[in-house]
């Protein structure tokens, strides 16, 4: 239903009420998927996991996978964490007792196979499935047992996921160790009657990539564990499994997973983690191993025998452990191949690598999972015709900034190896590194990974998470969404965040915490902290003042909650919520103060030196905030926030922080201080009659979601993307796989906006669009614009844009997290008009529209939204959600 313009002021309230009603159904549930089936209250037919001071004993078969038995010990510890009573765990005798917990894997556990054979457990939902589990009660499962809670898996990880699902249901966060999330004590735990399962995951391999790990994770691991070794990885493996992930690319800059600690791959296999190596590390060999053990140049044309020997050693070391083997080749150190490299050579490299795989494993190459990453220039080789065997997964990539570069074409012949996605939450490279804090809003992650899902790239999803911390929320979301993208709709993202907050901190403050988490990620995404400087936002328009006021309001809210939550939760709260808000609010105020100082110095104002001192104090405060983080939990996380983030002069990080330059004046040269800028004000309604958004100061500014009417056609409908974008929400069309609209016009899909212009003449329409890339490999994604009855004017988002360092349109789009395109129009008369935004290509995401008749004010986020005729003026906040 399309909101009419005169109801805009009530629209946010309606959304809020709907959201509150919806989220009530999510109360007291874990952050992951599925229903809540464990309660502190007894219900009809429920199973007493803990009651009357007793806990049900746990049983598993000694013949089961070692990883299953290890996870069963974690469940034993988790029940003790929650109830303060430790259940027994038995693996060497038949269970006895009134109520017991039976854990096991189909085909591996005599306990579970016996239940199936006796007709006590229906295995039809497990047989032949990938990583599937059921949790259910069974009456009289065997002699000497009245009732059993059965946790059964289709395979090793299926059972492990079932175990950890129960752990999460009883209140143990996957982040209990990695973020010090406390466990709420419960005296009683009842598992609801019935059969509980999350089905089979939609994405087969779901994982994270630890990357760019120096100085933070590298120095932390060295201090706490003696290195990036199996002692550290044991915690990481457990986290991945608790999050129902199954795949890891390990730390690789100066680290070598298998060579540094031979227990690393052994332990990964025992836990049940599928290992891989990054996109430029072939045949399980870490890049640093070539520096240590390689002979000659990393050049296949001149040194093929040495490279083959090196790769063969990697495959022989792998043995029968679960791996996805990266194939192909890039230059040494993740650089492009040399200019003389060609497709024929690369195809020969792949063919030779597959011979090595077959020889080392003793089975056809296609029986070993492999991927070829179309990263950076490698995608160009694919586009120019290079091909690999059909069983190899094509790992498609984003542009390192969260915008997917390429997807399979709808209706394309399926590959037996399928397609995957390599995504980024962290990056080292141009136009600038971003490694410090989370800058990845969930709505944009949802929108891009929804594209991947709908276009069939569902074999592998792996995301570069840097040091792992502080990416806790986006990691949870990425892996939960990968399990079943159909279960988290775009309108569920805010509720997901609230559910996640409740799982870490309880229900009482979950709504406020979720809003803070969403806002700071949204604010940080406007421009990565590493790209900020005193010139980012406009002083003259009050934009800088508004941005800083919003950060500080967020900080005030976060600090108030910190005083209200239990003391036991404050270490977790500081890591997950307060620290990033505090750090980013301070950083933005630092650059704002430097901007005020420079302005004051130019004008010779008396407060110039005072502002310089304030800037120095804010710079010093940044270090104090880091120090506070490092002191948490008795210094548990020392070094983890040591990433430099102030003082960049080009793409690469500075080795040390550097105070931004400030100006000082001799007292005798100063004049009276000017009043501080105030936040940007909403334009006053123009003194003209009309309707819709009213022109003031030569422009009309409108948020995309505040349309007058949405016109759908056939299966194509307009979809609101809540909170996606730099200012409010966004609009796009679903399904994202629908064909291009070859001739927009008439009743083809479009959005209408009612505007009132003060005079006739030429105008420019500025469309603010999410920086979606041309993933269809055509000439570029297009939309069209018209005013009143003129013919729609086609506009291409990607003219001159190539996702590569040095391409200025792309660098600007990712740095500013926006693409702004313009079209020229002529209005015949002053008064009321209808602006139409037409769908042409799928997945064009509109955030904002501005109509101007001259030069717009110099702002970063664009002019605040214009007033609506006949309605109370809105807040006009650049960060309004």
C-alpha cells in the first residue's frame, strides 16, 4: 500500500507499532533462526532438562565422531553454566534413568541407529541430508529409560549443530567467550514437546576469513596463546560451530596455518571445520610458506617444477581432512599476474594443479571440493573466456567494499560445482584500508547477499572479517542468513538485531540496544572512519554539527543503558555496544573540532587556540578509549583494538597515529569568537500553494521511501528497504531477477513523487543510489526519470565506472557509499508536478531524490528533506531512521 504524502508525518509511528507487534513474537528467543523450544516453565509433554534441583544425564556412543563427543562436553558445561549443576556425560555404557538425553549421528551412533531400527525415531528428515539435526522427545526409547530427549544429526556437523542449538536455546550465547557475554542462571529448563529442526542449510559452506590480522589479533594471540596457534584456533572453531558455520580461511599474513602448528589442521578436522586457503593460496599452501620453503620465483612460466613440488606437498599434507582446495594463481603477495600471463597459461596451471590433486588423493580430481576465486583481474580472465572444469566452484567476489561484482545469469546452465561469494567486512587496499571498527550495516549486507541467493550463488559464502572482533553482530547475521536466506526478510532485519541484542543482554533494553547498534553502523558506513577528515561534512550548512550531535546523542543513550544493565554484562556491553559508539563519536567530534579550528584561524577568531586544545584533548581521548577496551576482563583483549585509524595520508595505514594538524594564533591577532554552528535546520515551507514536497532555496529534497504512489506491474513490485542508506531507507523492485524493462513508460513500474516548484524552467534531478555494481555484465544498470508527461530519460549508473583502484568514479562511490547521477529536465510552469522514477534494470536501489534549479549547497549527505505542503515539518536530520 502506498502512503499518500499528507500521511507522511504519521508513517514512522505506524511502522514503529507494526515493528513492536512483530518483535513480540521474537521475545525470549535466541538470535539464530527457528522457534524457541526451551523454557523455564513446564508445558504439556515437555522434557525436563533441569528441574527440582536435578539435571538430565547425557549419553553418546563412544563410536561417534570425536567432534560430536567434544561438543557433547560443551553441552555438559553449558548446562552447568546455566543451572549451576553439571549433568553426567556417559559414552561407555547403556543409558538408564527416568529421563535422559541421547546424542548421536545417524549411521555412526548405535544409540541413534537402534532408535531408528526400533521405529522410535523417524530418520526420513535426516537420511542423505547435509548438516541437518532434529531435537525431539521419545517415550520408552529403550529398556530402563522412560523418556529421552534425542539430539540426532544426519552427519557429524548435523549432530554438532543440534547440540549447540540446545545450548543457545538454554541461554548460552555463541559469544560467551569471544565477547564475555554472561549466562543467565535458570533453575528449570524444559524442552517443548514435538520435533524441532532448522532443516538443511541453503548455503552449503558458510564461513569467515581471518585477514589483515596484524597488529591486533596477531599481538593478542602472541600474548595470550604464544602465537596464532591451535590453542587460539580451538576457541575460533567452537565459535564458528556455535554460529552454525562450517568453513574457515585462517590468518595468513606472516602466518601459515599448517606449518606454524601441525595441530591446527588436526584440531580443525576433529572439531568439524572445513578448511580452505584464501583466493590466492593454491592447493592448501599458505602464502608465507613460499617465503619459507619455496625455491626460485613465484612464476609458472619459469619455475613450474618447483611450484608443482610445493603444491604437491600441500595436498599430501592435507590427507583425507575436509578442505575446499583453492586453484588458479595470482602474483606473489596477492598481486596481479604479470603482463605476459595469458588465459592459456592459466588454464594449463589449473590442469596441472588438478593432476596433482588427483595423484595426491588417489581419486579423480572432481571428488575433491575445489574453488576458483574470480577476484579482481581474475574475473577479467573469466570474462575473456577462461574456463575451469564444471565441478569447480566459481567463487564470485565483491569489490572489497561490500558490492558484488558479478553473479550468474538467470537461466544459465547450472554448474555441478556451483557458485559462491567472497565478501568483505574488512579490507586492506584502495581507496583506503578499513580495519578498525564495524562499518557494515545489516540492511546492505542483506540486500547484497539476497542478490547472491536469488541468482543462485549458494555453494560457498565466506566473509573477510579481519581480526574477528569487533565484527560480532555482522558475523552472526551473515552466518544466520546463509543458513536460510528465505527465513530473514528485509523487513525482519531490525527485528533480527533486537533478537540478537536480547540474546546477549536480555529483553529489558534490547530494543534500545538494537537501535544503537543499527545507528552506529549506519553512521559509520556514510564514510569509513579511516576516510574521515575535517573536510568530510559541511560546516557552513550545519551538517558537521548535526552529524556530531547525532553521534553524541547515541553515546548518551549507550552510556545510560550501561548504568542500568547488570555489572556482569558490562564487559560484553562495552565490547559490543558502548566502545564503538564512544570511539566513533569521539573521532567525529575530533575532526569537527579541527574543522572549527581551521575556520576560526582563517577568520582570526579568539577561540582558535581553545579549539586547538580541545582537538588535542579529543585525540588523547581516542587513546584512552582504546586503553579502556584493552583493560576489559582483566586485560583479556589487550592489543585487539590497536589498529591505527588516525593519520592516513594514502590508502595504506600509518604505522602510528598522528594528530590532525591544528592552527594557533597569537592573542593579539584574534577577534571575537563567532557562535558555534548549529545543526542543519529543516527548510521553512515556501509561501506558495501546492502539494507534496515544496521547493525552498532553489531545491526540493525527498527521501526515496516518501513516495506519493508506487506503481507495480505484473510480478514486479516496489519494495521498501528499511534503514538502508546514508540518511533514511531505500526503494528497489522485487524480484531482483526480473528482466530489464526495455521501454519504461505508461504503467510500467515506477515511483511517483508530488512536488511543488516555484517557477518554470530547467531543473536537474539528482538521484542518490546505493553503490550497486554492474553485476549483470551488461552495459550498466539503468533507471529512468521523467517529470509530468515527458518521455522517461534513461540514466546509466555505471558509465565510466570500473571496480578497480585508480578508477575515480568507483573510488568515489565506495568512499562516499553512494552513486549520484543526474538528468536534465524542463518544467513548463510553476506549481505542482509529478516526478516519476522508472524501473529499468533490477537491483537499482534508490535512497534519495533532489531537484534543483541551480548549484546545490556543498554538503556530503545532500540537502535535508524538504517540507511537505499542509504537513508539519519533519526533523530534517541527516541521520533520521
